[in-house]
C-alpha cells in the first residue's frame, strides 16, 4: 500500500471514529437534555400522544385526557379548572407543567420507577401503555366552600384532616383556568400565559404553599404561648396588660389594637392575653423567653423544614440572631417572621392532635389503569410539637378566643370551635393581612383550618382577623364537619 492510500485510509478511519463518537455522545449523553428541550417538537408529540392518567377529587376526574385528531393525539381537560388550579396546575405544550401535573408527572405518564412491573406486563401483553391515576386527598365540598367563602378576596385557605394530615381543601385567590394553557393552539396558550404573568395579583402563584410568604401577626402568639407553657415560664397570670410596651434599647413602643390597655389593673393572664390578643403581654413575654426558645418551638411546629406534598412548600421562617426589640416583635408575629397558610394550618392541627405534628399530604393513592393501587399515603409523624398537656391548655385558651374574644365570628351552632385571630401589618401605607386559624370540634378535633385575606380584602384598613378571616374559616369548618 503506497503512502497516499495509507493516509486516506487513516483519515477515513479517524472520520468514522469521530462520527461514531458524535452519534454515541448525542444518543447517550445529550439525549435527556434534548428530550427535555421544550423546542423539541418530536418529544412533545411523543409525550402528548401517550395516554395520561387523570387527577381525581372525590371520585371525579378534575384533570383528564381525551383523544383528539391532531398531531398531539390527546388533549388535556380540566373540570372546574379555576377551583382546582392550585392543586392540578396545568399541562401545556407551550409552557410545560405546574402543580401535580409537574410533581406527579412520572406517575401520570406511567414512567415512574414504581410502575416498572406494570409497564413490563403491558409490553408483554401487547397493550398500549397508559398512565396512572392520582387520587387527591381533597374533599370537594370543603374545597368548594373554601373558594366560595374566600370569594374575590386575595389570599388563601387550607383545611387539614387532623387525624391523618390529609389536605381537605387548598384554595388560592385569584386563580386561573388551566384549560387556557392546555390548548394545542400554541399562540393562544403563549399569549394567555403571558397575560397571567402580567396580571395583577399573580394568579399563577399558589399562595397556600408558595410565593411571597406572609407575616403571621397574632396567630404566631400560639407559638409564643406554647413556648411559655413548654418551658415552665413563671408569672403567666401577671403579664403586661398596659397600653404600651417599650421595646428594649429603643424609644419605640408596641401598642394594642385600639390603643387601650388590656387590663384596668395593668396585668393580665396568659389565657386572657390570648383571648383578646394583647400585644403588650406577648411582646414582653417574648423578651422574657428569648429568641432561641421561640425559634426552637417554631421549629418543632415545622418552621425552617423542607416539605413536599408532593409540590414543594416554601419554608416558613423564624429569623436568626434577633436582638431584644426584634424578639419582642417576633413574639407577636411581626418583624421578619414569615409563614405559609399551610404552616399556620399545621400549627392548629398539631394543637388539635394532642401536640403531634403530621406531614401534610395531598395525594391519597395512585392506581394503574387496571385499578391496582401502587402507592398509598400513610400517616407520617414529623415529631411532637408540644406535650399533650400543653396542647390541651392551648385548646382551652383557643376556645375562649372564639367564645368571648376576638374570634366570635368563627362560632358554629352546636359546635365548639377553638381558634386564633391575627391582624398582620404588611408594610407602610398598606392595609393589614387578616388571619384566622383553628379547629373543630374542640372536644374531639377533626378539621384544622387557616385563612389569610391579603390587605383586609374589601374591608381594607378596617379589617381584622376576627371580622374578615374568621367567618371564612367558619364556613370551611361547617362544610368539613358535614
């Protein structure tokens, strides 16, 4: 073989090897990235041309797929779309997925590792692969009652089954219709998505678990009271009931709602301080307890803990390294303390459940197309937030809040409700957020709720948790107890 032929053969071999390596790299290394690229129409057609399982509430498909005569094969539809959008999310050929459509995607499309045996059977039997159904823990009547009661107010509402941790309702307002994003008209879906991104009130945000977290205001006093009881704090019958508490190292003061004293004598018990939501009592108590004790108790209630339901939940936060003035403000739920409505519902659920904090759950079970259950939620204890004795003492105080304190508008005929109101400052020149959290029946707790109405809703600066949020919570509890 002469030199030119040898050189040509070597060059051909190098080119062949380069081609082989390039193909291997693309098919093995780059394949997942290319498949996930939203610009890859072939991947979209393949994914949307497969059967996708439904999302179910109380036996009804609230998200489901039907065969259609277009390039995608199946169209996703949503029943009562705006009602369940915070839970289902959307499944779109343009903007991808959100909610359970995203975080249970591998179950809905049948690709989950837990479904491998089902996939094998399907292949061996020559059947068309199908996704699994995801059955939620939601109670349709409670969800509907929560949405109706919250109405056009911006905010969120959550209801939890105290015995199991199952989420019975999760409503956020404003909402949106996922059908607008699920359309196969790519231009229409893209335009609607941009409209929702630009819309006032951020309708795509699930306020119950994500987005900007809220200052809790006086609902945080439950944690301050729990800290005092758990640590054996003395002098709980003689807290500061004056009209103003001067913050340490400061000329600023903390006053009470309405500007008056909480007690003619200038001192007040922990029970009455919680009943009428006395700021001076809890601010001074917070400094006596210290930020470390408050933080430890908040953490036992689930603060600074990563949760998924399976959607990720933004962590509620009790700030680090507070000085004395900041600690006083934190003790009444102001300053840098931030929460999600789900977290606030978990606090009430733990108190109603004898002090045990449970993992909240949104998916009850998963079934394959032949109705075989492949996953089932089980009660999962996160830890003892407070002792049973402390839980009972807090319950007794919360009963008084609703019986004769700030939460009387949460009362239900024939049912004892335990609760706590909150009116949280939300920024200079802005109306306060209105809160209510609680549970019922107080003697045998079944359902815990949390409601937040942003900036007082239609009541604006005149709003309080007792006047705005408490009636909403009562409507949710009433529906759940039926």
